[in-house]
């Protein structure tokens, strides 16, 4: 791919020509949601390029770029993704005059981000969240079961996950309301049952997630050899959590209302092609681990070197304060293993399905991916500047998650993943 574009942008912007992430947007001049590619501070309107004939030969000549979600495009597969990406990169390359010198087409095909409204990238039919960071699982297990029983016996043998609620997955910038639910009355005496009220231990979870591309037929599992071909792209994700509700309800079937009230995703989907230069070993490679069953063995076992950060600001601290710095490579089970295990039963995946990584915690205290870990179950405080501090999130807190890959003279950014906590309903 060409390294430079005729569009002028800062080398350190989130969306250089090496990135070209996909999103769904609308604009003042065209209120219809449609597919765009981010380039600098502009959006390249793929629906306008399709009308102009630049995607002739692709299914429907690219007419699906006028649809309000990426689902159709996601389902067309890697050959189509690569063709579209190559066409877009060529049109944006500094030595290509096709779009650069065509003022009429340029006016139709380029929209300033400042004038665009972003929409949910896909129609999410199903959402699954995994639990794939060994550090996170060990931390949580240590808090609640002790260091000797931190990991459950199955954890090193399969990617643990649960089915979440797709209807409450929301786009970055959407406010989320603190949930109400059942809270245990007395942790020392479970027989006292529970009461009802607002969550007191509101938390974030630093995650990444991927959208499924082509699905599989029911009864036909996805094989590790072609798992990458079923992964369209990646977003940053915040899986909001109500820890006190979760503690009371999760036995024996796992999270339910503690997790179904909100999950926030970024607006821009970074394709795997953009992440290829950042492939790296996962944190698990250096550890003494049991060999997975054959269907879970990934010969190219690894992840991607994506620096992740979480900031918080609130009513008592108006500046963003970094509370966590982690990395996507801090996973034991990678995306391919998650997808393959999800389908091993014959479960049929579909384009637009969303699969979350689970909280991505690193080995040091400043890399823990949730407030539960950062405050270590309430025994510590998290400083937000000189005066403010937290154990869990307060009403009015704004949580922003970012992901960045640092290349040679450029960076691949995922855009913001932001949400503000609103007060719970009064009844």
C-alpha cells in the first residue's frame, strides 16, 4: 500500500493511509447512513465512489456501501475486503490524479469528520464476551478465591466466555445510566438475601472486540486454518459492569443483569490488514502452559501490539487522568482461538456478530483493566490528579478508552471509545 496520500494530514493522526478503517456515517448534505473510510480528518464516502463506478465488478458494484450497516460488506469475505481496500488506497495515493484532480467527485466523495455523524458500524445479531487475559482472571480469582485457587481448572484449556446482550451495545459518545438491581444484604450471611437499589460498584472493563465476517453453516465449525478469513476488523470496547450486582447473581450461570445494561464500542473498525505490521507474541508465550487440544492450536499463535489506555474525568476532576495502560497482546487466548472455540459445537456465526476479548490486564498494577483490580476490591484508592480519587465510578464520570499501534513514522488509531455515567433511576 502507498505510504503517502495527496490528502494532507499530520503523520501522528489516528487515520493515515496505512489505517483506512471503516465506519458508518451521515452528513448534513446526505442524511442517509452509509459506509466511509477515515483518512486524516476526512471521510471517504464509498457509496459516492460506487455510484461513480469505482467498484464495478464487486458484488452489486458496491451498492451495499449505501446500506446503513457494514453487514453485507462484512459477509463478502477477504477477497472483496482486499479489493476495496486496494482501490481506496490507490485513489488516495499521492501519485493518483483520479480523485485528486476531479473537483466534482472530490466534493461528493470527501466529507469533513467535523460535519459527519457516526452510527453503529453493524447490526449486531449476537454478542459474546470472553475472559481471555490470564492476568485479569488471576487477579479476580485471587480476590475472591485466594491465590491457590485463582484460576478455575478449565481456564488454561479453553477460552471461557458468555453470551451478552446485543441490544445494549452502544456507540462511543452515548451516555450510560447507572443500573439498579439486586444487591446482597450481608456478605457474611447469604441467608439474609438481597435488597433492591442502584449499583454502588460501577466499573469499566478495558477490552477490544472483533466483528465476524463470513459466517459458517450450522453444524460446521470454523477451522483454525482459515479463522482469520472470518474476522472483519477490530474496535476498542468498554464492557461496563455492576460489580455488586454481579457478585450476588453470577452463581452458577455467570453474568446477567450486571453486564446487560451497557457495552460501548468505537465507531471505526480497523481491518486486520491494517494490523498486519503489528503482529506479535501474546503474553502467554513466555509462560509454562498446557498444550491446547488440537482444534485450538494456532501455529501462528499471537496477537497484535496495540497500546491501550483508559482515562477518567469527572465533576471533581475536569482533566482526563490516565488510570490504566495495557496492551492487546496481554491475552492468553487470541481472537482466532476465541472464534474457533465459539463455533466448535457447530454454532453458526453471522456477519456482524461481535466478540469481546474480556478485560485486558497486564502484569503491573498500572496496567490493570478495571477499577475492581485497580482498587483491589476496594482496599486501595485510584488517584485522579492531586485532589480527586476513586474506588469505583461516580455519576458524571467520563471514561475514554483508546488504542494505538505505533509504526515507523505513523500510528494506527482506533478512535475514541467514550461513555459518561449518569445517575440511576430513582425507583
